[in-house]
């Protein structure tokens, strides 16, 4: 495994851990709506296409599409109820993906696309959560 792929593994592991903890935490609340099911279906479809293709560039595009579809419900929830999310895990995601660039030995679309995407999506999610605090000048960062 190329060390540049390590942030992708960490990102997956962190997401899986958060998902598992949402079942354990008695204070957690989430409701699955029709839009969430649609995003999940597109995400699964993208993963299937990714698994069936032998084109690495197409596989990365579908992996990014899959992750975007999985992130949309989180972004919507964070926009509507920013107090239910914390910005720190997403900031850590930016840092995690960003450090992968230092370990990369191959600079191609296949190796760069997902880490760049992770920096962008985690940055967007952190800013969505912090937006009210930032606009009021009260960001506790």
C-alpha cells in the first residue's frame, strides 16, 4: 500500500467508528428520510460500479461520488442544526488528508483526487458547522 493512501484508510475507519458509536451513544439522534435513502442508494450504486470497473480513474471518480452522496445528509443536518455536530472531527479530516500529500510518491489523478476531495469536503463540513459562530465573531477555534 502506498503511504499516500493511508489517509483514505483513516477516513474510512473514522467514518465507520462514528457510525458504530451513533448506535452506542444514548444521546445521539438521527432519523432516516427519503432523501437519505436516495443518497445511500446512489452511494451503493457508485460503489458497485467502482468494484466492477478496472479503470482506476473511473473508480476514484465513483468513490468520490459515493462519498459525496454519503456526505450530503450530514451537510444538510449540520446546516439545519449546527449545534448537533462538532467541527473538530472535520478539521482533523482536513489535517489527516493534508498530511497524505507529504507521504505521496506518485503524483497522478488516481493518487491525488481522493485526498484533495477529503480536504475540500471536510473543510466545507467544518465551515458549515462553524458558520454561525464565525459570522458572529465568536468562533472558539
